[in-house]
């Protein structure tokens, strides 16, 4: 019996990412990758033009995220699959986070590679995003491996202190849209300290880092409107515009914002 258990343990731990990609998944069945899993739902009409890879907020999960139907259904209406990536114990282990643990850079790289192998979602068809601490995870993904996504669309979360330097990020920072509320008390625009040991970063300083790395033309910023929100659109970045939308709401990710953002980032209905 012990030998049998040991045998199957060795078999499972030896499975490569390619063999994991062969495991059927989708719908209520999570897609396994090394170190974790994700869930996916695709448009039912078969017109699938890409994927929105979403990192959930604190104390949530991929399973719970799939139940947030306004966000999922809005994504599907833009001909994108909704991909909910699962954190560990409801959180993420990006640099300077309060929950160190899994190597998220490698894990997310494996998720993106699995999406390519399994569904054909190449970087030009992939948008990364997230809410709150999950938005922070998306920001670090854009910084560390932005060449693997066509864009970033996030809500209510940015880098944590100490903020990365512009040169810490790849030059291929993807075009981005970020929504943040002036009444956000969970992740304020100016950031805040958590227990004196961990510090959420300043949203304005965070966006300035990515704009600097992407060589955006900040002197020619213009104002655009997304979901009736006035947004600062900085053009002529290496790969596309950098857009920051400040609304008067709180800690939220509304479907209407997502709808406008997906259109603006290049995936209209």
C-alpha cells in the first residue's frame, strides 16, 4: 500500500506542464497547472477572440470569482473568455505583499502558457486584470512579464511599497487602463499602512513608474471619458496608451467600467 501511494506521488509530481494541459477542464472543472489552477468560461456562441485573465480580490477564489456574473457576462459579451486565476488562501504573493508564499511570477507564466497550449490564447489575445489585491498582482505581472499580454485592465489596486523602480520592469509594458475611486478606503489612492509592516502603494506614483518605463509622452496627455468617468490618457507609449480613470466611488469593479475598458483596450462587443 505504501509503495503504491509513493508510486502515484512520484507520477503526479513528475507531470510536466504539457501533460497537465491535457487534463480536460472548463466550466465547473478547474484547469490544473503546476502550483495551482484556474477556471475558465468561454462565450457560448463560439466567437472567441481572446481571454481576460482576472486575479481575484482578498479572501476570494477562482470559484467565487466565476459567480460574479456581471463581470463574467460582460467579458463574454466582448467575445473574450473569462479566466479566473486562483490565489493561495485567498491572496497573492507578489513582491512586498503581506502573504509571501508561492512563486507567483512562475505560476502566472505557467497559467499563460497553459492558456496558449490548451486554448490558443497567444499574448496578442490576452488581457490581464484584477480587483484590489488581485489588481496589484496584475500590475506586477505587467511589470515582470508584460510581453505576455496585449493589455492590462485593473480596478482598485496598484503596486505596494517599496515601489519597483521603472528599470525593474520590462520595456514591453502593455497598454493599460486602471480605475480607482476617490472614496476607496480599502485601497486608497494614496495607499496606506497595514499593521505597520506592509504598505499599499500610491496609485499616482505607481502609474508614473509604468509610464516612465514605457516611455509615454506625458506632456501630451489628454482627457477621455470611459463609463462617464473622466480619464487621463497618456499617448505614445512603446506599446500603446496608458489610461487612468479616477471616479468618485469606493472600492469596486463595476461591469460598466469593464465594458468601457475592454472596448478601449481593443476588444469591442
